[in-house]
C-alpha cells in the first residue's frame, strides 16, 4: 500500500512510522489520519511484522494539530463528525495496540498532535519540542482525550493551566512534571527512541499485556484492577516467554524472549 502522508520503515523488530507533511508541520489532515489508521491496522494484524513501534514526525514538528486549511471562511467545521469518524477511532486503535509504542517528539506538537504524542507508552522529546493545548486560541474545547489524559497525568491544577491558558509546555517542563520519559538533543532523539524501542522489542509477550492493564487501570476500581491482573497473569504464564524467563532465572542467565 502506498501512503501519501507518512512513511514506514522496518529495522529488525522495530517499525518506524513517520508523519510526512513537513510543510504543515505534519498537520493531521483527513488523508494523514487515514494513512496512519491504515498503517497501524497492518502492524496490529502482523501484516507488517514488528514487536515495537516508533511514531515521529518529519522535519521541524511532530504534529501541529488538526489541518484546518480546508475550512471555508465563515463556515463552521463539523468537529463532531471529524472526531467520530477520524480522530477518535485512531486514538482507540493506539490505546488497544498489541505492541508497545514509543513516540519521538521532534518539535512542535499541538492540539490533536499532543494527544497523538502522549499516546506513547514511552515518550521521548527533543529539547526544542513543546506541547500546546491550542484549542482556546481558536475558540474550541480540548479533544483527542486531552481532558481525560492530562488530569490523570498531571493533576487537575496543571491540566487546567495548560488547557485554559493555552501556553506552550516545554520538553524540559514536561519532563519535570512527569508527562514524558526522556529529553534529548535533536541529534540524539531518534537514537534514543530506537534504543528504547529495541529494549521493548526484545522483551516478553507480557509487555503488551502490561500496557493493556495500565490503560484499563486508569479507568477502573482497585478491585477491577486486581481481577484484571489475575486473569492477565494466567494468560502471561501460558506464554513461551514466561517458560523461558523462569528457565533463564533458574540457570542464572539472561532470558531470550521471542514475543510469544
């Protein structure tokens, strides 16, 4: 399949997906979102094999938000339709993805772009990157799950500050606040992302189960989390990787996981 607004590269067990419309700082157009949704579906189905995914942007930005360039002057956007048919299905597919995701944030990320970046299980940003809840600047309310994700990640006060004031959050401050995992120089961004993704790709099948448990746990009670962990552990113990892990522990050697 040919993609118009992104590229896909495989490096061993790591799949690199790059949003590719640098002239717009990779604005999330209908074409780009369609390309990304289709690519993720192929990776999830193993048609494109991989054990970890990196998502990044080409050029100076990760994603500048929804592409508003096609909106006619004075004609209101049907934001509800776009969310229902494009953005929300994409975010759900990332939430339910079967392998770990690393997002490599290489510059500006705003609006729905911030939501895409924060869907990473591990989030790496270059020192010149920033996160922006830009909705107030154009008279809109936050979307892309921001009103769910940010309070849970940052607490109410900081989440309100970002969304109500619409100020840029630097990569350094995002790291200090615990929103992301690493900050690097621009030159070190992709090597760091690949190092983390390879560590995930070399891990056991239970990593995918772990990310699923965490997502479920964000919206569950303690009792529900305990039950989910129990059933997931039954599933994990039945994997070949669990058998290898136990044998490696007994033989006092590093485990060699296969993702099965």
